[in-house]
C-alpha cells in the first residue's frame, strides 16, 4: 500500500505555483496537481478518482517525483526521428517573406518559398501554418471600406492602425492574381523579433504610442474613423492616453491581451482588404531593414502617391483609385477626397512650380464629373497650395521671396497667439509637444536630414493643436502645408542647422513648461527670423528684403531681439 508523498515547504510552494499559474502548460499543471494530491491521499486509486485520470499515470509521476524530486516532473527528450523543421528553418522562411516575391504583385507561394530557401515544399507549408494568424474575437465593421494606415513596433508594444470610411460599393469579381495580404508579413516580422525574451511593459513605453497617434492624426482625413489594434501594454488604464482619445473622438483603441493576438485581430479588421503592391513593398523594406538592426521603435505610415503626365493625372491609393465614390451617410464628399489626396502630394513636392493641373483629365481618371474636381482645386487655392489663374486654369505657384516672407510673417504672428495661450494651460497639455520634441531630438541624433524638417514642423503643429484655439490652429496648419511645399521644391535638407533647430525648440518648450509665455514668443520670433532668411537664401535669383520683412512681421513691435539660444 502506497503512502502519502512527503513534501518540503519549498516543494509545496513550487508545485502550487505550477498548478495555478497561467504560464504553465496543461501537462505541467496536471503533474503538479497529481503530486500535491499524492501528498494527501495514500493510494493511487484515490488520487486518480479525485483528479479524473488513470491510476497508472498517478503511479508513474509519484515514482518519478520520489526518485528525482521536482526535476522528475520535467519532459524528457524523446527518442526517435529528430525534428525536420527547426527554429532556423522557420526564421529563414520568415526572412524570405519580408523580401519581394518573384512576381511583385502576387503573394509568396509554397513552391517559390521552397525554391528561395532551399527547403522542401512540405516543410514550408508546415512553417506557414505556424505563422498563420489564429481566430479573431469577432467580425469587425462588416461592409465598411478600410485600409492600413500605420504600424508601430516598439517591443513589447505593438500597434497597427486601420482607417475606416463609409460603406463600400459592391464590386464585380475579377480574374487574376489575388493581392498578397499584410498579416503574414507582420507575423513573419513578429517571429523574427524573438518575443519570448522581451522585457515587460513599462509606462515609459507609452510616449511611443502617443507619438504614433499624433502622426496618424496629422495625416488622417477630416472624415472617417481610425481603429488602432494595440498589444503588449495595458494602455486602457493610462490617464494620458485616455485624455488623448477624449480629445480625438475619431480614434478608437482596441487593446488585445495576447502577444500574437494583434496580428489575428488586424487581419479581421482589414476584412480582406489588401494594400497596393507598392505599399506592401515599402512595408516589407522597412520591416526587413528594422528587424535586421532594431535601433529604436519602427514607425511606418504609408503615403498616397500622385503621378502626373502632360496629358493626364493618375491618383493611386492602397486599393485602386484613391478617390472612388463612396456611399452611405457620413462619407466625405468627392471634392474633399480629391483635395485631401492632392494636398499631400503638392506639399510633398510631387509637382514642379508652374505645372498646370487640368480638370478634365483628372476628372476622367477618377470617374467623377468636373464639378467635384473644380471644387477641390478651389479648396486648395484657399490653402495657398495652388493658384487659380484667369483663362489659364490651375497651376502650382512659384516660390518667390515675397511669398516666403508673407507666409513666415503670418505664421510668426499666429505662433505668438498660440504660445501665449498654451503657456496658460495645465502642464498636461504640453505632453504632445514633449513627444514631438523628442522626435526632433531623435532625428538630430540620427542625423536624418530627411526627417529633421518634417519633425520640426510636427513640433510646431503639436503646439498649435495643444493650444485649443481651433480657428487659429486651422490657419496655422494650412501654412504648414505651404512650408512643406517650399521645402520640397527647394530641396532643403537643413544639414547645417539641425542643432540650432533643436535648441530653439527646447527653449520654447522650457519657457512653456515654466509658464513664461512672453519668453516663448521671443524665442519663436527669433527662430522665424532665422528660418525666413535661410529659406530665401536658397532661392536662385532673389535676395532677402530686410525692409519688407520688418514692415510685415511682428519684429517691428520688438526691434531688439532677446538673446537667441546657443
């Protein structure tokens, strides 16, 4: 007759932890419960009846524990044929999924992956099944038109954003290759991150998410919603994030508990919508570069591209024409959608100065009448991004010294209003500004010339949004688009001034944090004075007019500038 198994205090605590821990497998938990029951029950039959297992199983684990202690409950290496698919094979396939497939507009097939990796097609199929996202919690927004708009990877934090508009029109079936999905690409990248060894989440990780949301907000259209899948962090309990979501009602955050769950939920949220080949190609390139050397977080936001020819214009987005008509209440007007797409492309410098934008070819390409296109061009003219010339149509404006001086003079005045207002608000209002300042610092530290100007303008726009003056902020951000256009057309890289930009911004933030609004305005005016002189100096045929600048700018009110931050 068997006797109860003797347990020390340390052994009992370890077994109880294994029996009730969510991190333990079912087999580990069952073995721990068997040994704990053997410490109370004298016979194997009694333990078997208590736990609903066989007496032979109880006898086996009782004997192994008595002979080897806790080590006897671990799995032993099995005899037989070794595993044919190893972790190295899985990583090889995952890396290949981040590269361009043989047919750029198609997905990787098991045969093409087997050829590229040197594995058998059966092994590749087994690996792809392991990378396939699991079932989601439910159906997301059925019938709605959606597209992928952003990705953040800052382990353990992961986030994906999907823009959702009105109901999409039913489309006829088509023949040809199916577009590759984005979920397998993200699952492959997640596999290569070696997530089991990640550190736990810490509240200092949250600024990465807030910065990501700020970028999405700056690029999001005025209509529609943005849904963000977030994994790896209890973000729903953070007060800063709660305030941000309250101030941005079109954004919806969906935390998911499991590490790999975010890929499954993203696949469900996309609902079969696949990005365009050029967008997926850019995502693959960014992921492949970052996974190879993950220095800092990866923030990826795709852009709509605009290609123009002398006879016709072509607008492309992640799923065919960017400006196709949409049905359903709450959908943006066609004119607004045309304006949104053109605004970003003009600001990015995709049009040379003086180029005409013809209504008829653009309307024909988009399947619209000329009325919405004409309305969109009028909207852009109000923003200062195009010029409506009598009897000549719409053209991209030339960058002149007078135009640059005018934009900076108005921006300097509006910035003073916003800074004085922001200095009176509660300290929490400065959090988006602090995040944008950190992005400027990162761009300067990495000597990323392409990001310095963009990060500086985002810092200025963060000030405008945080000041809670809606109309002033609207006028200010319209001028931001004009400055982006000037920078792109002139090809400015700010290679010789990044440290000064960071010092100016840091001085402005410090003055705001200490509620010294007048000091922040003084630094702002000094920065505008240097910036306008720098930009005009890049014009090939024009010179800076100091008298005009003093006449139209706020510098006439304060001829003596304070000391500029060194």
